[in-house]
C-alpha cells in the first residue's frame, strides 16, 4: 500500500520534530502501522528557512507558503496543524475538515476555546481530529483517559501540566531563589519564552486542563469557566514555610466531579512532599487520575520539546492511519463520550470549591492576637489542622511575627469571609496570603 | 442497539470485580462506548457459590458450570477468560477463537507461554484477543506501549510489575525485617498467597515482562528465554548497605534492545533512591519506558486487586465493542507490530548482559586483602565506582569485616569470572553476594 501523505502546517519546534521522528523511525512505524506515513508537503511562512533546516531531506518534500493549497490538496490524507494559536490555525483546521481531511493537532488553546465548533464540524464530515500532543507532550494521557480508563467513573485529575512553571518552582525551592530570578534562569535555559505570560499565569495549563476535564467527565470544553491563578505572585517564603510543614508547592491543574458540579481550576497548590506528584521536578510533567475502579494512577514524562511532542503527534498519525477508512462509529469519540451523551453538569465557580487552605499573615506580637484569629476561624466553622508561629529569633525587630495556618477542608467563600475579618483586626499588619492545599484523594 | 453480551469464564477476584464494575458504571460506560456491555453468562466450577456472591444481581445473569456451553453460545459476543493458568484456560480461549468469539483475558502466563499459538489462531479467525489486564493491573501500559508510543524506537522498559514482592521489599526496608518475616506479614495482609512461589521467585513478573518485551520490540513472546531471579534469597543487610550507598532494591523486570540482542530479565535490582521508580512503595506497580523520541515516561498505579484489574478488563471490553465489527486490518495488531513484521532479534543469555554490579563479601581483616580483590577486578577490566568497608566498630569479634563494591557497567560473564577468583582467595571467608544495578538510562 502507498504511504499515507501528511501535510504539515507550520515548521517550528513541533513541526520539525514531527518531520524528524517520522523520517528517522519510518521503518519501525511502518512495521506497527502496516502502512508508511510520510510528510509530502510543508506550508510555512518562510519556506527558505524551512528548506535550509531540512537539509538533505528537502528533496523528499514540497515546501511552500500557501497554507490553503496544502489543506486543499486531494493527495493529502492528514493535515497536521503545528501553527498554534486560535486565529489562522482555527481557519485552516476548519477548512481541512470541510475538505474531508483528517486532522492532527498539538494546539491546546484552539481545542480548549473552539473545541465544540471543531469537533461538531469533524463529526458532520466523518473525519478524525486527534490531539494527544495538546496535553502533557509525549505522555499518552489523552489515550489513557479516553480509552485506558473507560471502565471508570473518573473522580478527579490533578496534574503538573506546564513544564516552565514546574521548572521555576523547582529552582525556587532547591536554590532558594525568588520568582523573578528563577524566571530569568528559566528563560536563559530555554524553559521559558521571552514573553512568559501564557505559562506563568497558568493559561497554558488551563487550556490543557479544560481538555482533560471534558474527556474525563463527558462535558463540553469550557475554558471560559476555568479558574486560573499563576505563580508570578508566589513568594519564596511560602515555599519555605510549606516545606517546613511537609508540603511542596506545585502549579496544579485540578478538575474534580462533585455532587454540586465540576471543579476546574489552576493555581499554586500545596501537596504532601511524600506524594509521587510532589517529587516531579524540573520541566517534567505528570498527571494523577483517580477512577472509582482503578484508584489512583499516575503518568509521567516530558511535557514539551520537539521530539517528546512529536512522539504524541506521530502516535496520532498512526491511529488515524489505522482507523481513517473505518466506519466513524467505530472510532473513539473526540471527547471520549458519545456526542449525544455529553452532560450539562455545571462548572463550579471558585467560591463554591472545597479545599484545604494555607494562610500566612504577619501580626504584631501582642497578647490575644492568636485568640482573635482562631476565634474568627472557629466562628466561620473552619477547623485548624496545623499552626506555625515563627519562634522569637525569627521575629522582626519591630516585634512582628509570621503566623501560618493550615485549615481542614472548607468552602472557599467561607475562607474568604474569614480572611476579610482577620485582615480587619488591628493586630494583623499584612494582607493574608492564601494558598490551596490538595489532599489528592 | 442491543448491549453486547459477555460470557465470563471464572468468577474469582477478577471475574467478580469485572461484573461489579460493569454493573455499577454501566451508564457511564454506555455513554463512552455507544453501546451497552452486559455479562449475560458466567461459567464457574461452583455456581451456587457464585450465585450467592451475586446477591440481587443473580437474576440478571445465567450462571452454570458448563464452560463450553458459554464459549459456544452464539449470543455471546465476547468471552472474558478469568480462570488463569495455562491448562483449561488455553483450551477455552482457543475454543472461543475457533467459534469466532473475541476474547478478553487477564492471563499473563497463558500469553507469555502460548501467545504465539493464540494470536495466530485469532488472526486466522479475524477476532481480537485483548489483554490489558495481563500486565500491571489497572495501569493502561499495554495501550501506552502498543498505541501511545508508536512513534518511538523503544529502547528499554524497567518495571515494578509484581505488587507482592514490592510490598515485601518495602516492609524489609522500612521496618528492617528479614525476608521470611516480611513474607508472613504480606500473607497476613492478603498481599501474598499461601503458596507465594510465582510471585516471590519472579515468575509472575517474568510473564508480564515477556509480553511487554514482545510489544515494545516487535519480537515473539519468548518466556522460556527470560532470566528469572526472585527475592527469596535477598538478605536484609543488602537492603541496608544499598541504602547507605544511595540505592533502593526493587524486583525489576528489565527488557532492553542492544546491538547484540534483547535483554529480558527479572531480578532484585539496585536503583538510585532519587528515581521516581525507587519511590514506588507497598503493593503499587510502576513501569518506566524509554523511547528515542519521548525520552523517559512512567506509568504508576495498582497492579492487582479486583477492581483495578477489572478496570483494565472493562477497558478491553469497550475497545472490542467499538472495533469488533471493523475490518481486522484497522485494529491494532495483537503484539503491536504487524505479524509479518516480527523480528528474530535474539534474546541475550544473562551471561551476555551488561550491567553495574553490587558485590558483598566478608573478608578476614588482614593486610592486603583489598589489594588482592581490586587487582582481580582490574585484571578483568572491571572498574570500581564505590567501595564500602565497614568500620571497625562493625567488625565481628573474629576480626572479619564486610566489603561492598559497586562496579561500573561490565559484562555479566566477566563479573562471574572475577567473583570465582575472589572466592578462591584464602582471605575471603564468604561467598560473594552479587546484585545488579540499573542506571535507568
């Protein structure tokens, strides 16, 4: 059988990684897929640069800057969208679908924001849209959620799904750096972009979490409902205090099914240092999934980079190659659940989320301050799991001292109300820093 | 569409777990699979006991002791073999295939030993034989290897794939127990069977490793070529010395592609305590897979138990339900590679394997003994990475002392030859205890 022909849109990190892996492992891939898979055309803004990068391989592929002509080319069976973003990428994906092409994409933003539109279009045309590379790079987490755990009523997912922020947090903890210094180091090492906003403010993680949440619980993608808090305001002192209390701080994406709705939130989170997830360091990713039958499972690997991401793109190309001539009803539904079976379970606003909390505040070291604070918490029905008052040697010259409180699980809005009361105390001389704690059960 | 009907053979831990999970999550599973999946018949040696165990659910299913009549029943679409072993299970699986049934099995021994025969029969009849539950219980590792990592030339797999032995090793290390005491505790807690041979001698792990090796490298299952060494002879002192040197001892299944052949071996192994894999404790399983594109990935979860194993069985039932009416060529090949593309790369005998080594021996504390030993190693071309001589307080009254040597990577047969020379020294008063070290790269 002739190889199936792929049209690559974009030739940046992921696009060129995909080309390299497909070419290097073509024999092994063919032994698995039963059919060759080859990149026949590449559309890219700067063809000359791509041709230079291709080197010896340039002769095997047609490179140009006309994206539409690749998408429309009847000899192309699969369009691999490696451009990113929600502008031209959306138009090209929809155009590819309209012309009956199967699509493979690594574009988390596109699917988290426009997934409903794209999957509906794909269904109407009977084509596949595969997106393993959109979440956690080379870790086959989409396949695990959509196919490997189908027996389960999935209860919750908690993941380290942004390598940039995990690298920064590891550096802050291990080397005692503040955020700005750690960010500069991450940029120098190529782990953070010149404009790091998408990563450090949690937006990238929220895109990925939105996709996993839809697949896990059978709900539409609803990125606009996600609660998102990044790490740019995280203080080094909180990483240290957390460690003193047996916790590590990770930027987690958490999505959980509760009786009142679905939690969908990204924020810095304290987790017990004993958990495997807490020990995922540097730019690595890991996703912990809890199912009612399987219990806890965890998936770990590289979440970014040319070849790890290409690993997921090519796995999707193999899946599409195997299944593209099969009856669409035999395929796994895009969002894991049959489209007519999606649920309208609401996404919970952050105020309605239940969590444990870490509260840090600075107080004047006068009699009765602790009694006032604990009274406020008790009146709000919030019970205290641990309390850390820094010892006298650490008290500032002005007699002020830090207090750290770990609470049991409680409703976010109750904690916020209590914090407002605490901040109104005259003896409390700082705002209250609030971080969430995840027990992972 | 009517539900697809499953015939369960056997109603022990996994069979009853499968029934429970399918029943409890039937709505969720149907939302995913697009079709109901129901257990219509159960064949079991003692139907009365099964009916009692079924309780209220007994009315929904036909229970009997005639295994053949379930396998032959034309209304049954999928036979789920939950008997285990290589006797009657093999006959029933082949009979099911011959009558055109798809098969789901958790039977690692059957596939590791008779896989070639069974997969050939299934191919000839165009039916699926799915076996996610055969390796690492609820962790979807078969799917990850067969589908999630298809882009990669897989380089090596190292796994904790037997929960019983991992539990025993955790207890030995954490509580300083000897093997016999830890085994008794494992039996008391239900983590080890009354006859624990299959687990503690590494046979169960070797069955699972054999299956993963075939899928990873595209070779036939060759259980008879596996090197197998269990933990029953492991001394507590080696766990302690290993820990002093920064290692933990795990029973690992290791399979690796080398230029000279494929390694396929199960034995107690030292791994750096810093690795995630070293921190998998208790009865949990984890598999680390290295691919040339993706790098290292790790998969963690419960490797045994009724519902974790049922999670994998039901995932297979969903896969078969989706794909059973599709053209067989669209399915993933049983052993991940197209059957005509299997490789005849040989399995390396253990003598030809390269590894680091931990050597422990007892010597008379006389001048020159260390010089003699290090001279023997140097003459054999074996370089020393670390050497631990217990200090005087730990020397026995008779002046004897333990020496522990960590070597760099070298050929097993060279180490064996050097050990023979060391044991022939008059100053060496014990046999040499040899354990392998895995760098996981």
